[in-house]
């Protein structure tokens, strides 16, 4: 039996796997896990701001997920001031809080969040967030 001294490499295309295992990958902003992570990030923001009003997500600009002993969500989110006051809400249901109408009290922040979750342990923690004022107005709702 004679083996050829020439080796041929054929490119293999795997359309399904375009990222390196363990690296962040884009995920739909409508994903249930993304929504939960965004709300958790909003609660973290509300707990650390001295604003009299609560903020809630007005837009999810980008969402990525990474597999790291659970899931890490890497999010770009706009948070806008609502009409709900902090002192009147212990565990506020942000869905029932309307955005501030046009005027002096209307304010939006653009935020980068990282939220780590292990759903099987019912564990969720905001590990990183940075927010800066945005000139984008909130959406109605």
C-alpha cells in the first residue's frame, strides 16, 4: 500500500457555529432570559440611583449571551424615567409604571449591563453596569 506524500485540506463550512464556544453570541432582544436580565439590571439601577422616580427599560439595543457556569447576559439598554415614585413602591411592577410625559422630568440613560444567572438555582446578579445620560426620548407606554 502506497501513501501519497501530498495532503489536501478541504475547507469545512459549519454555518450553525459561527462563534467560538464560550464566547458571547448575539441573542434576540425578545428572548425571555434577556427580558428577565434587563429587568434585573433596571432594578439594580433603581436601587443605586438617588432619583425620586423609578426608571424602566424603554429600548433594548443589543443582547448577547455567554455560557459561563450559567449564563451571562451582556446588554445595551435605554432606561427612561417613569411617573412612579420610589418611595411608593417596594417591589414595583415596572410594567404598570408609565413613562414621564414630554417635559423637564423626562430623562433617559443609555446603559451597558452584565447580568449573570443560574436559572436552575434561581440566582441572578447584576455584575456590571455603566449608564450615561442619553438624548433619546422615552417611548410611550
